[in-house]
C-alpha cells in the first residue's frame, strides 16, 4: 500500500509517465463513485438510480507522495470518466480552499472544462492537453469531462489550503455543464 511521505521531505524526482498517467513514486489513490456525489447533480432521482444500480466510478485522483501539509506543494492527477447524468456532464465534487490560495491545473489527456465560482461570478476555461488553468485564491473549482474519452489533468496546489466540500453544497457553482448536440452548454445552477 502506498502512502504519503512523512516530513521532513527530502528533495526528490517524481517520474511522470505521460502515456499511462502515473507518478512514481506514488502516494494514495482516491476513487469517487457515483454514490460519493450526493447532492451535486441537478437530477437527484437519476443520481440515486445510478448510485443504487451500477454505481460507476466517476473519477480517480492519484497523488504523489507529497502530503497535504502547510508549506508543502502536493501534486495529483485526476481522471474523470466520460458520461452524463440526465445530460449533466460527469464532474468532480468541486471544493473551495478555506485557506484561500491559488492552484494550477495542467490538462493532460482528453477534453474538459474548469468551472470556477467566487460566490458571485462564474468562469469557465476549456481544457485540452497543454492548457494550464489558473485558479485564483477564493474561487471554488470543479472539473468536467466534456468529451467521449477519459479527461485527465495534473493539479499542483498548496498543501495547507484545505478542502471545503460543504461550501459547494451550500453555494453551488454558479453554473452546470450539460452535453448538447452542439457540444457543451452552461446553464444556471438551479434551473
Ligand atoms: C486539490 C485539487 C484536485 C482535486 C481533484 C478532485 O486542491 O483541486 O486534486 O482535489 O481534482 O476534485 P474534488 O473536488 O473531488 O476534490
Ligand atoms: Zn483545489
């Protein structure tokens, strides 16, 4: 079983396999199934049926061994499976960093979107391999797979930033991303 390293962390090289999307040495991997996304999809009945049925893996997050500790700089690779629930594209839960700090995402494979919300304004960045999405301090963020293959990105973030998932449940994300014949459409969060 892999684990985070214990501080003090020694300088290290982390091998990144751009094809297989692995980090080596690696830390823990997190798997989010449909049932872990309660309260997030607009169509809660469809969410409940999918959770009680096949309960598919929606995304995984694999980490380097750098722990989420103040002043460290952890990295992770998130892979979101293609799919939608009543048209709403599969996505991460989304969170706010309670200790407001910036973060960067680098798209690696597939196509996606980076949805950000500061409580008033919503921003969307189309993400394709090579795009760096910058998340400023104070912006909640959620990633969406907009394509037909897995969408993967590298995240690098301050280890002391923390993760507030309740903020998104309380405030929403301003918009939701839907699959349409023409591509992707953003709709108001509560409609
Ligand atoms: C951490 C960074 C990512 C996400 C990951 C899963 O600050 O933003 O590693 O944790 O993409 O998303 P979520 O919303 O389930 O944590
Ligand atoms: Zn984050």
